């Protein structure tokens, strides 16, 4: 478990070509909490078998408040943003390792696993208050602000198995994997509408951020909300992966030097689908698909230099001395 507060000073000073300068300075404030746990269980039996059950869970929450003051071409401006975000990850797996003497010390490894991750950002608020320049007696009034809701979820599950066949000093290894992944992501943006305010409700623009967006302030003659999301702000996706591989681990000697070569290839069959809508709120689904079959070769050559003599020498003003091999 861990928690903490972080405060940082920020400043912005820029201008577009031919435009008015924008100058802001303020603070970013974040209070964060992290907690998690690990549970690993291992069981060995017979000296030839091992089972493993592994779990890892983490959860993080951040409460952020950003405040900046400055000015633009319309006057003095105060920018405020509040955001709460939660993130969590969970990973679990069950696996085994086995050596089978009755089959020439055949080695078998297998594993099944499941992972998931989440992120939620409920009701992020961003707003600017402004007043005419050099008018400290006038109150700040809110410009149309922005609110958004976002969420993300992804899960991954799969299984793999490997077989190792020893033949004298040669090792042959082969295996396969099946994996599936799916994801859901969405963010919805809303912009506040001030057009329906009247003389009796215009005072609402002077309310602070912690009360200006209360539900009772959204009604006829008060604030409205306009959806400004794009179609690509929400999507779902899935991917399936099937893989096979084989490899050889072989030591050899050339000219009195020892080497080891490891080579093989992996074949992957992958299909990925992404779905979104033609427009926000539309029932027309747009689907994109990517299918690939790849062969991925690999070779690794290692020089085993254990038997090469190494002489360490140290020099000073009186000569060079051998420290040994």
C-alpha cells in the first residue's frame, strides 16, 4: 500500500503566428493511492515435477486538480480541471514442468493464463472563467466548459505447451500457443450550452467548479449539454493468435574452440478485428480486419570462452606485474 501527494508548478507562454499571446501559470495537484498483492504457490514432487500458481493484482487511483491563471485576447482567464481516474490490473497463471525419464528424459512445460486491465475516468471536468482585463471588481464568468466520461477494459487469455527432447548433447524443442484478446474503449465528450440562460439564471456562470455542474443546474432556462464526440471515440477490438515453433540447441567445436548454435522458426497466424460506428449514436457498424500469417526465423551463435586463458596485468612506475590467470 502506498499513497502520496504531488504538486508541480506549470507555466505556458505561446502565441500563434499573427495571433495574440497566451500566458498562463499555475499548479498541478495529484493525490494518488496504490495498493496491490502477489500470491505465488509452487509445489514440487518426485524431484521431476513442479506445479506453479501465480497471481498479481494492482489498483491505482489518482485525484487531480489543475489550476492556472493568465490572460488571452478576451481578458483575464482562470483555467480549472478536475479528474478522477482508476486503473487496475490482474494476472493469473497455472503451469507445470515435468521430466519423464521413461521417455528419455523428455521435458514438458505447459501454462494457462488470464490477464485483465481496466481504466475508468468518470466525469472529467474542464472549464475556463474569464473577465475583462484590468477589471478586478468584476466577477469571473464561466465559458462553455467540457465534460467527458471514459472507460477501458481489456482481457487476455491463452494456453501454451512446450516439449524438449534431449539427444546426446543436442536438444530439440517445439511448442505451440493459443491466445485470445478483446478490448472495449469509449470516451464521450460533452460541451456545456449557455444559450438557454436568461436574466434570472445567468448568475449560474459565476458558480465555482464544484457546484456549477450540479444536476439541478441543467434544465430549460439553465445549462444544456451537447454531445461533441467523434465516431472513433468508441471502439471494440479482438485478436486471435495461433503459433507454432521448433528450435534446435546444438554445441560443437571448431579448431579447438567451443561454440553453441540455437536456431529455429516460429509461425504465427493472427486475426485482428476493430469495430466502431459510422457516427456517434449510429447503428451502422464499421469493421476493419487484419489477417496475417508470418514465419519468423531466428539463429544465435555463441562462443564459449570458458577455456581461454586470461592474464590480468597491473602496471606502475616500477614495471608490469602478472596477478595470475
